[in-house]
C-alpha cells in the first residue's frame, strides 16, 4: 500500500544547498590534491582549502539524512520502493557512468574496471554505491523503525556516534605500531591499529555493523519521529555550538596536519616563511592523513551535519521563488550531482589558467578563494540550467536526471 506524505519544503531547501556544497568541496580539491596525490602550493592555499572544504564537508551526510527523513521507514511496499528507486537513482547512474567511462581515461579499461568499482576519474560516483547500499538495507530495518522507542533509538545512535571517533583513534594508535593487513572477503588492505576484535583474519570488529552512513540513516529517523518543532532561539542554541565545534574540528584538524607536514604548526607559521616549508605534498597516503578530520563518518562532520539540519528545518517558506526556483532545482539535484564534474572540470581549468594560481595569481592571496567560489557557482548554475529543463521531459527526463 502506498502512503502519500505532504511535501517537506525544508528538504528542498536542504537539497539545493547540499548540492552547492558538494560543488564547493570539489572546487576546492585542485588546491590540495595534485602531483603524486596531494600538493599545496602556499600557506594561504592551505588556509583557504581548509576553510572552504570544512564549511561544505557535511554535504553528503545532508543528502543521506534527507533521504532517510523522507523514505525511512518505508511507506511503500518493498517492491514498489525498489521500483521507484531504480527509476529515480539506478537508471541515471548507469547512464552517467557510461558517459564518464567514454569521455575520461581509456574507455576499454574503464568498462572493464566497472565490473568491480566506479570509474575513479569520476570519483564522485562513489556516493551512489553507498546510497544504493542504504536503500537495500531500509526494507530490512523498516519494521523495527516503525516501532522503535526514543530511548532504544538513542542507544543505537550512541553506538554509531562512538564509531565517529574511530578515524582519530586509528590515527593516534598508528604511530610506533606495525601495520596490520586484513580485508573483508579476503581482500588485503592496510589497516593501522586494528580495534576491538579486528585482526588479520577478521575485519569485522564489535562496532563494524554500526559504522558508516547508517548513523545518518538513524539520525533522519530520529528527526522525523522524536524531534519537535523548535523556536529559532532554541534551534540556534543547539545548532550553533554543534556547527562551530564541528567546523573547528574539521578546519583545525586539516590545517594542523598540513603544517605538521610542512615543518611545524604554530601561529608564526602563518606569517614567517622560515617556520614552514611550502609548497608541500606527497602521495595519496598523505592526502588520506590530512583528510582524517574530513571523513564523512567522523565526529566533526557529524556535528556540522546536526547544525545544518536543525537550521534547515526552519526553512519552511514557500511561494513564488520556492515554486519557480527551489522546487525545480531540488527535483533536478540528483542529475546535477551526476553531471557536475564535467562542468566543474571545465570551469576550474578555465579560471586557474586565466587568473593564475597562488600568490602569483591576478588577485594575490585572494586568487584561490575567488577561483573556488567562481568554479562552484558557475558549475551549479550551468548544471541547473541544463538539468531542470531535462527533468521536465516525460520519461526520458527521469532516465537522464532522475
């Protein structure tokens, strides 16, 4: 049986904003990723990269919470739910996967590799694999979600909350330890500092099944079931401390790691070149260490997400702008996500070529933030102008845009 729910207008405001934040994250990447894996040209670029990426890092969890809020527990039969998700999510994903496989890299190698994973040249497609995994899990958990009480839900959310510290625990424990090799399904991978039952023969520790994006799935359920409407004053009293704390963890954590690589972290490092060494860079492993505070399933990003969500829940306004701009862009946001890397690659290269890079750019130290914002805004507007009309085409529009 299908149960219709009234439209939650705040979710549309959240979607259009989260979509822009995704593009801001990807517009920032050229300023700290490059060379053998990671490369930052100047101290100022380190600051700007950390500022913009930390501000936008909750983008993916926001999408997950929105999906959970609207879809979980299921209000369709399982078959109907999968049919709708296949048309909305899977068909456009397959189409754009083929497009990226053809235009970036070696098509033959790309199609061969697609048997096992997404095309790494279009790395943003990882999100769809994760989302499909959550959709496969929703029917299993829905009977429980319909009956769960507040205290019981908080308990399981608490377990998920604990896993948000794991990236930092691993990082703290890896120094002076030998690297342990283990892998799910027999796939070997490096895992510094195995935790709570993990070993070379077992990668599934005690909190494994509560880790990952399932925590955001439960957060969306909690918001729908147990979070009442709050005044702006109470909303900001909770949201602002969460957001500021989350931003501080992400911003300071990334910057501290970069400056540690560059010769030391201190206030003088920002003003005295003799106290740090730029440009700085290394392989992909170094990039992963720098990005530890930005891990989507980590405490800083969780706090950012909570802050954003509570504020967006107050955006219940509708009217002409909502009907003509917000709603159409929200409906096309999935297609914008799938398509945006093509536009973003073009605009990023164009602005970096025309404006220069780093302190030698046409705007000095302000060149980098202007390029990031221009790339994000131009990519967003371009994809919106393409996807909104496409989405309105009967049948074909849903195949392309979702």
